[in-house]
């Protein structure tokens, strides 16, 4: 863990500490950083799945599935 000196928005920190139910400033800031990173990772995953879904061919999948069931593959 690194030691860093930063200026924080006191109002935002106070709100975050209330929402978090207490804890130290360090705990609240670390939790916020983790949540921020996880949220962006989830958004990137959703975007990737959305792009893949745009290229998905349902009729083609049905055809291939029917061929597999018949043993044509």
C-alpha cells in the first residue's frame, strides 16, 4: 500500500462516511476506489457482451443446432 497526500472534498467524504456507516477516512476512500474500478470493469463487460450480441445470428444458431442433433456435423 502506498502513502499519498491528496486534497479531498470534505462534503463528499462526510457523505461517503455516513453511507459507509463509519470507519476511517482511509477505509472509506479505499472502498470508494474499489467500487469505482469494479463499476468500470462491469461496464466494459456489458459493452463487450452488447457488441457480441449485435453480431449474434439466431437463425444460424438454430440451423447449426438442428444439424448437430441430426448428427450432420
